[in-house]
C-alpha cells in the first residue's frame, strides 16, 4: 500500500499517480481507478507515453560517456584523497533497469491503454446508483469504494478464491485525493472532524484486501490540508510505504540557491518491511525531484558548488537549517532509490 | 511468570522484538495467543521460519492461536448475514458497533488461553501486535486500557501467564489518545523494552538503540528501576546487540 502525501497544488502527485497507472498498462496489469474529482476516463487518457528503449538508453549512454571522458583527463591535485572514492552518481547507470521510462510530453496511445482491462469508480456516478450497504460506521463513500474494490477482486479472481479463474496478472489500484472533501470526509476542513476513524478504518480494510489478493495500490492524499496530525500518524502506521512530495512552488524555497535545480523534495517516511526482519537500506535519504520537459526524475539532493566570492552567504543560515531538516528524517530505515523508475 | 512486558518503539520499527518473542515462547513450549492486527499470517510465518520456528506446525498442534486481524476484519465487513448469526461473534466486532467495547476480543483471548483438559503446555502467553491499531479502528483509549486490564487479570494473575504488547510512541506526537494509552501502560509494566532510532540520525551499521527497563520500583522493595541500554543491528536472520559505541563497524 503506497501512500503519497500530495504537494500543495497536486501537480506532481498527479504525475506520480499517472506513472503508476501507466506502468500498469505497459506491464499488462489490470487497473482500477477511483476518483471523486476527475472522471477516470479522463485520467486514463492523460497517461504518459512510454519511452522506447533504444532512444532513451542512447540519451543516458551519451551523458554517462561524456562525464567519464572529462574525469579521466584531469586527476585531482588538491583533493587527491577523494580520487579513490567511488563516484557519486546522481542518476543510475543503465545496467540496472527496473520498470519503464515515460515521456511526459506525450500521452499514451489509445490502443495501448485499451489493451488492458480496467475498472473505474467515479464517486458522483456511484452515489446515485448503489443501494445501501453495511458501513461499519464508516463514511459511506469509503464503504462504497471498498465494496466496489472487493467485488472486482472477487469477480476477476485476484484473490484466488475461485480455482477456475487463475489470474496471471495483478490489479493496480489507484485512488486519487482520498480524504478530501469530495469524498464526504471533513478531516481536511475542520480541526475536530466528525468521524476521525473513517479514513483509518478504510485503510485497514483496504490493507486486508490487498494482503489477500494479487494487487497493489497507490493512494494520494492532500495531507497538507489535514489539520489533525494524529490521523497522519495512524495512517503512516497502517501503510506499507509513505512518500511525501513537497513542491517549491509558492514557497520560500523556490528562491533558495540550494534548491535551484529542482522542483521539489521527496520525503520517504516509511518503507515496507515485509516478510523479513530488515528492509533495504540505501546511503541517502535526501531526494529531490525535477520535471524536465520530457522526464520526471528523482535524484539525490546535492548542494550546488559554493562559487560566491563573499565569505558569508546571506543564505548560509537557511542552508544550515535545510541541511538539518534533511538529515533528521526518521529513525526507521528509509530507502532512497537513486532514481525511481516508473 | 505473570509478567507484563511492554514493547515500545519511537520513530523506528520494533516489530523485530515481536518476532523474537513469538519464536522464543513457541520454542519454550508455551501456549501462545497472538493477536496480529497489523500484518498477515504469511508475513509472520516467513520471518519465523528464518528464526527456526514453523507457525503452521504450531497452529496445527494447537500451541498457537492466531488471530489475523486483517482477515477477521474482511469477514466482518464483507461477510454474509447468515454466517454472522450462526457462528461466534467476530473478535473485531467493535468496528461495526457504535459502542466501542472490546469485550468480544477479550472473550476470544480468554477462551483461547484457558487450558483444556488435554493441554500440556507451559504457561500461556498473550502477544499483541500492535495496540495502536485498535485506536485507529475506533476503540476509545479507555476501552483499550480496559481490555488490557482484563487480559492482565485473566492471563497474568489467574493463569500465571505472560503478556507482551507492542505500542508506538513519539515524544512530540500529536496523537493524544495513543500517548495516553502508552503512558498508562508504561506505569503498569514489569518490563519495558524501548526501541529508538539513534539520536544522531540514520546510520547504516547501527540501526538503533534499545533500553531495557526492569521496573523494580513496582515491587515492594525500595529499589529504583534498573535501566540498561544497548545498540543493535538487524540482519536477515538475526539481531545483534552490543554495548553503545562498540558496533562491529567501529572496532
């Protein structure tokens, strides 16, 4: 269960959401898209097109060779001790390829997106049709969504209950903007919401459904609107992976020279620890993302070189604070894949 | 015998302790009732196999009573009407009722740990992973504390068994209900194992530190609590503990 905290204007989390779904299409998985805001048909029309392998590998290969040739020419003279350390790579080599790359400037061709089976749940339509059902004191929109998901899982045989329907693929579930007011939940609008347990109950039942079937799910939530932080803590506890996106639009960090190459930060709050005592650890937890014209990349955050002439920078104070924020993070092991491939 | 152990973690995941206690008590031949609210049975089974114990075998010979919270919840939400009335009430029934009363859960625990005539196990053990989930599902903090109290009376005093509970806590947490439960449990525990991340931040070789607090002050002697601090590193099949600052990576 991948839980994504949306950035303020929802631009980048939407992108991540679409990447998840697009990967599903390319891998031939079934899709289930639920939203209260945009109609799922529209969401599906806007999925990014997959990049053909050869062109992209060619581009990456070019960059890599360019870097290598520069370095071999001059060996370090002053900081010669560092020469022996392995080079820090901001983006990965092409040797480990996991998933597919997508071109953000083009949309996926309809033939490709129609090639898989997909199901949708659009709240305004559902509200009018279904009869009343058992809700367990949960928000009725959430209850409907759960019943819908469970029905699809059961009908399509993802839970293995029907021996005749052997499933060879998985179901990718994407739920957009859960917890927002459009779902009938007031945790985003008031300090003391009417029912603070609806979202957590929903997540618990969803977790049960996911564990029991061949499916994976991504949920985006406008976490910055939720006033009651206790809910976010409980939600983090109930999810496998929690990723937060913080974009720099409209915040003071936009002009901070520390972040000038990037569009936002990626906070990995939790990674799954399933079926084992430990989980994958990586060296760094400071990740930032940027949206180039064609690619959305997530990279290690590195400081730009300090090339100013003045002895003290005005923003050195900010730098120190940002650096503190970056390294405190969570005591739990956090995975930071150097480049998250979608 | 008759001890209440509290596993507490702050900003990190203390579930490795749960796996340890599970395999420890099963190997010791105790009858274990495991209320597993957070993960599925197969997750615990796979980890337990790495630690040398088979949960399926334990379940078959009746040594382990496993309540898989996720599965029970699904049965409750999506179950048929007829099934509910004929069978026993679901242990997680409080989710669908408006009165948050954990009595059904307690009855489940008590019936599974009360020794039947043919049992020959060592003392009973109740293991809960983790208690905060009950709060997320709608139980009030008072109901949760009552549940733990009833369990203590039944398991520790009457049946002379042990209870081990995992909770999450955080100093600047805004989840007041959770903090209330944790604080209360801290005061009543005989042994507290408190797992935290290192104060200096993330480290690859030392995953965190564990504080072992033996509550000698609860007994009638005028002793202080006995505190020990170790650091640990989790590996695939094992967790190594060492004194502070003496990690293998440093020496």
